[in-house]
C-alpha cells in the first residue's frame, strides 16, 4: 500500500490483482478542480508529479459510474440502540478514512453485538452491555482519526514536527490501538495488551513505512 499527502490532498493506492488496483483520493471541499469525475491528471500531478502515470491510468480505465466523491464526517449518536433496535456501522459511528478503521469498527461491533446477544437472556440488556463494551474503542478511533487528519492542514514546518511527535511511543500506540485490538468474540490466543511498547511502535512503523507527506 502506498500513501502520500501533499497540498491538502491525499492519495492511497494498493494493487488488488495484476491488472486492477484500489485508489482512494481525498481533498478539501473547496478543492473543486481536484474533486471531479473523471479526474484531471494535470491537477493531481501538480501535487504528485511522480504519480502522473497513475492518474492518467485512473482517468482512462477507472469505472467512473461506480465511483463518487463523498463528504466524510464524524457521527456520534446519543445511544446505539433503542428498545430492541440497534444501529451500527457508519449510521452509528462514521469517521473520516485517515486511519482506515471505519469498516473494521463496523465489523468488530457487529461481531460484538452477536456475542452480546449470545451471552444474554434478554435483548435490551444485551444491547446496553454491547454499547458499554464496544463504544469506548470506537470513539477513541474517531478522535485519533480527526487528530491525524488535522495534520494535513498544518504549515510545512509544523508538519515535520507532527511526524516526529507521531513517533513518540504513547502517541504511536493511540493510532494503532484499534488495529491491535482483538475483537469481542475472537479467540485469538494472544494477549495484545501484553506486548511491549517497543513492539507497538514497530507495528506502527511497519504499517506506515510507505507513507509520504510533503
């Protein structure tokens, strides 16, 4: 996976097969030249000259009717359930894609919901227990996703400082807390919390070693 940040724009792409690749582009709502379909390779290449070939291929080969620009936002509900009805996924806890944990939380919370229902004798107490157990980690990720995304708006000198700050073990651990979490209902046979801080930082470095910011 390759990730790059420049000029308040973000590119993330990952090969899927020998002939297909997944691409995520983000920009501000005010960046009207960038947020068009099909994309203009010249506009994006001004921020990423070394990716011009990628942008040209996207313009020519992407399935644009199946692509769209979405306004990312953070959603926090007062409650995740009412009576016997529960809400999860983006409907309950949408978050920007900066840490790539939105879908992961939707799946973890769905599994946690199934486990809570399996353990309980009644639905409503099960839903309350499920929210108490799963919500803190979800909101932790929402917070740190916003923090990470905010760095794209920093002036260049402060961006360099933010990269150094991200290497502090405690800060690094916050970014990967969800990724290192063993979901409720999974018998992983491993106590993630027993890992040393050094190993946590190593995981962060491995996960983001291909990240480049300008």
